[in-house]
């Protein structure tokens, strides 16, 4: 049994934004910021373009060899199902299936089939959904890959001082299931442009009724006018901003070791402070998992599996708290 302490920071974080906004760059900077402080962190590349490993410092060929969660989905489902009597088989599990009595729960960097697929990158535990392959093209959507991430987060018990950072797909794909409710805080990376703030409006509109915490991090900010523009359009949701960075450009060119500018490092500190201030509500976490599982079951999953997947919901299940 996994026990959860009620003290200390333990947070699931998503980086989202429009394509090209720099969310992979910022998520890698934040992950490195955590790791440099000796904090345990799992980084998950859930973007269709799979660039997080390289952004964290892996060579291209090594990053391409990180095992894809999507290629091991049946094995992952079988392990998570455990002895849960409400789940007839691994095949009947879908991306929204919540845990119940008998299910196996995950711990960050634990000894399980999921984290066995991870790659260590300078103290960071890197997981990857995997890119599209030839078998996917023309017949599958990327949700078949991110479904592994949703199951992972549904069953993950992050403890005090543990951080899970997910680099999500671009745009609003996060809202295609209940995945957007699996995070304690979403950092929306926004450029000071009409398109940048347009994605912010789209996200806040979708998330309005679900008690989802969104903080805007401005990126590619060049002047006070850029900051003023973001403040005008996102208001109090603007947490901080990152400017042009010679250190980031050096890393993108494969030159490691450049020191991040003081103002940009301070922005990462503000992000960490916001993360650590987030309250944890495990009852809400499970309630929302159930809500979206029922919604998906009625919409498509019952038809797809030929089963009544609402029966997978265990009304008496609670994440065990120490």
C-alpha cells in the first residue's frame, strides 16, 4: 500500500502552449532547475514532436532510444490492473480508467514496469510517450500515445518533495479527455502576441468549470512593452516571464554549461514557489478521474470495448493518506 503524507510539496505540473511558444525549452529549464537543487523529478515527454530529451541534454540518437510508453501500453495496463476485480482484463482498460481497490499505484521513480522504461538524464528520470511510427500514420491519433500518460498520472502517488513535469502536446489537445485535470498546476507558455494570448483564452475557457489552476509564463519577452501586453491580456494569471537567453541558445546549439541569466533564473524561482504553494486535494483528484471516465465510457469507450466501463468505478476507493 502507498501512503501519502499531508505535508510538503508534491506536485504534478504540465507545460502547455501553442506550437513554437517555447514550452519544451521552458519545461526543460524548469526540470533542470529542480534537479540542480537535488529535488527528485520525473520528466515526461508527451509532445508529438518528442524533443524534451534533447532539450535536457541527450544526444539525438540516445534520445531516440528512450523506450516509448505507448509501445508498452498493454503491459502497463496489466500491471496497474493488479487484482482489481472491477477490471476484467487489461484490454478493457482505457486511458481514463481510474484506480480502485486491488489496483497497483505508482510512485515516482518506483520499481515498476513504467519507470523501468525511463532514461536517467543527469539525475532526471525521463519518460517518453514515443513518436508516431509507420503503423500509426493515417490510422491513429496522438491520443493513443498520451493515453499512457493519463493512466500513469491516474495511478501516480507523488509524495512530499517529489515533482512530475509533463511537456504536453501543443494547442488544446490536452482537453481531449480528462488529462487536463491530472495536474496540480499548468504553466501556460505564452508569447506576447495575439496568437499567444489567444491560446490562453482558449485554455481558460475550457478549464473554467473544472477548478484547474493555470499560471501564465511569458516567453521570448524583449521589453517592458511585451510585459505590459501580457498583463493587459492575461491579467493576474501572469506569473512571470522569460527573456531572450544566450544560455538557452548555447544549449540549443549543443554547447552546454552556459550560466542562465539572473533574471531568467529568478523567473524559474518564482515558478517553483508557485508550484510549492499549490494545495493537494486527493479527493478532487479521484472525483475528476471518475467524472471523465464515466463521460468517456458513455461517449465511446463502452462501444469500443463492448463492456460497461462505468462498472470499473470503485465508489469506495480513496488514495491512502498517512
